[in-house]
């Protein structure tokens, strides 16, 4: 009885463990897409959380100058804590979950967002504020209808930095099994899977670039007067 021939070993970029491998992208495209969406979700949630906290802190710093150094110093102190240490400090509060990563990244974004919002509010000309008060604007209406719109260019610049920073720092959340591209990147490094390391790294860079571009477009839509000023100049 003749023996069946041994199957031929498949020879492709995966078996050769090459850095650039189209076969990997084809076979793992669903997994990569899911990880990218998870990464995006963590980034957006953390930046939104940071904005929700930063807006009142910046307003308090602007309204009560004595609080400014305390609030800015506190947010800067948080940013100096290494990410692994910060996540470890937050684990007793929210556990080994994605919420810990979102909370940590939200706190990190404060040092950028609070300063950007505060600088934006300071950039509003005093005469504009006085004119708004003269036509009967309350403090709340003055903030929402005058100060915030005029502060948007500076705020958006800070938001862009915060978003790009969050894309990078979200990869560190892999230590808490938070998902996203960081988990795949860490797995690729552990197993020396070159194609996975390169693909997830490139996707992180592309995600940061796409989000930055989208924020630029949003800023142009929200601040049409800036474009008119540039054209006039």
C-alpha cells in the first residue's frame, strides 16, 4: 500500500515572518478592523471625558485667578505620572477594565485641554466682552455665545494635540486587556510576529492622522470667520 505524499509546506510571507505581508492583512482584516474601532472608541470616550472636566476647570481658572495656579498645577502633576503607574492607581476604583483606561487618558488630557481653553478665553478681546454685556448678555450667555465661539481656534488646537496623544497612549491600555490596537501590538511583540507589529503600528499612525485631519475640517466649519480673515489678509 503506497503512502500518501507528505503535504508541501506553505511558503509565504507569514511562514517567513516578514515585516510587510499582504497575506496577513487579508487573513486578519476583520480582526484589525475591530481592534481599530475599539481603539477609536477608547480615544473618543477619553477625550470627551477630558473636555467635560476641563471646561469648568478652565472657566474657574478664568473667573477666579487665585485658583489658576492650583488647577493648572494639579493637571500638570497628573500628566507627570507614568501611564503604568496611573492605571495602577485607578485599578482599585474601576478594576481591570476599559473604564480604567478611559479615565486615565481623560485625566492625562486635562493638562492640554485646560490650558488650551483658558488661553482661548483669555484671547477674547475685552472690548467684545464689554459690548456683549452692554446689550444685556448674562454671564452664561456671554460664555456660550461670545467667549466660547471666539476661543474655538485655540481650543481646537489643544483638542488636536489631546486626541493624537490619546491615540498613542491608548496602546498602553493593553496591559489592562482593554482591547484596541495596543493589544494586538503587544501580542505581536511577545511572539515576534513582525507583520502584526508593523500593521498595528501603521494603523495607529493612520488613525492619529485621520482624526487630526477631521478635527481640522471641523474647525474650519465651526470658525468660518477665521478663513475670511485669512483671505482678507
